[in-house]
């Protein structure tokens, strides 16, 4: 038997039935059984360091304009991450006794209703999950485009956008939650900030313990992602991280998402979850730049993504052009100019068909309009 590393997810028949092998996992096979999988590019030999290293150097130089020295450093980092993931997938650790005691104490005093609700549409969040769960009101990230804040102020749940940035945990109870037929997106109207983290981890445990599949969505803080990964490896098959990373430009990100972590921290979170053996995906919605930045984002992040990277435009961006804040109005005009239908179709031409690329409804509509309905 020889050791191999899975490059692309695939299904294989085993003595115990059909098993799904995910990218980054280790697999032991005889040379004869491995031959077709190697030829198909699904697995590579265990001495994968050289293969990953050389491929990554070429991509970074050709697609991102790295110098040879810069590319070699980044390629070595990818090899190290791949080997860490390789080791992580070999072991599963049950939640610690300390964490389970925390869960029991939290559940003992929990009150309120079940926070899991059906997503009413098959667009937006409905493209990704069937149910949603939120356990707080307010978000310190203060994203200017946040639909949750707009709804909260519109229906007088908070006084204004500034009040929305105060985070308040809700009285909700998930300890008797049922198993749902479709994945649960958790959260959708707030984030997993350090303030929400203690309650979030307990509710996540309750949802997963009931047998649910959970899509963990975040503009991630490293503190939160490390704390989740440390206790949930036994649930890895039933959870997926989806990190929102819509741009690379520090100033632009600080403008639209003033309280959220910057690119460097989000990228660190993506790599960390990947190295810990979790399923990872990225939402580049909203894209905060133009075509060139989106292409760079894909090639930079793709090796650490085991599922998809979703690209989408900012909803209702046109409304910001009339903002009373001159900076907001100007930034909106710049973004609109970067994401015209022609620019979006050029982006589609650059990335369409590449592994892991998915288009959100805002881009599918443009594709359909330009191609006569073939999105």
C-alpha cells in the first residue's frame, strides 16, 4: 500500500460502501488501484511537496505577477498548509470536557424560541442553504451595504446604523432543535464576532449534535475560527466554513466594511480552517473591486478552498450614489464603473469553467441577458 494525497474530491467504493474523499485528505492504495486516479488528476503521490510547490510558483508568477523569490516563499507556505491538512484529517478529537460543561450550563438556563427559520427564497442566501439561524441582534462590523441593518432601522428595531453596531445576544433555545432536511446557514444577519462567540459555539454544537449540516458564514476573526476549529473536528463532515472575502484593497475594505477584519486576517482564517481539515469555501459577494481584483482573488485563495468561491455584485449599489456623504457617493460611483455589464462579462470570460468558480444571481442575470438566457 502506498500513501497518496487527494487533490480533487471524488467518490470511491470501499468495503463499507461509497465514500467521499475530499481534497487534502490522505488515502492509502495499492499502485494498481491508484493508477487511474493519478492519471485523472484526483490524487498525487505522497511526496506531493514538489508537485504543489512547482505548480504554485508558476501560477503566482503567471497570474499574479509575483517575482520568482516571492512565488517560492508563497509556494512553500502552501506546501506547509497542505501537509498540515494532510495530518489533521487523520485524527478526530471529541469536544473537550470543559467545552461540554459550558454547553450544559448554557443550555440549562437557555430560554426563548427556536431561532432556526426557513429561507423563503431560492436566491440570495437560498442559493446556499434551506434554513437560517441567528442568535443576536446587531453587528459591530458596520458594513455600509448590510441588508440586516437596513431592515432593522426600517422596522424600528434599532434607532440607526450606529445603534446596530451594538451587539446583543438573543434569548433563544436550540437544545431540542430537530434535524432539518436542508443545510442551515448560521449566521445570516450578524457575524461570529468575539462578543457573540461563546453563545455561537453552544448553538452550533446543538445544531450539529442534532444531525444538521451547518454552513458557517463569517467575515472571520481568527480568535473565533480557532475557537470553533478546536472543538468541532468530530463534526467536520457536517459543517462547512464560508468566509466572505470580497476584495484585497485595505482602504476600500475599511470603507465598505469598517469594523470587519481586513483581508490579511480573513486569509489567515481561511488557511487555518483548511489546515485543520475543514471544508472551506469563499463568498466574494459583494465584490469590492473590479475584474482584475476578482481574478487575483481567485488565484490567491483557490488552493485553500476545498469547495467553491462565489462571485456576486453588491446589491442596490446604485442607491449609494445619492448618499449625503460625498465619500460614500464617490466610492459607489467608482465601484459601479468597475462592475458594468461589459466588465462582468469580461470577468466571466476570465474565470468561467475554472474549478470551484460559482456565480451568484446578480452575475447570472447579466450572463442570461447577454447570452439569451444561458446563465
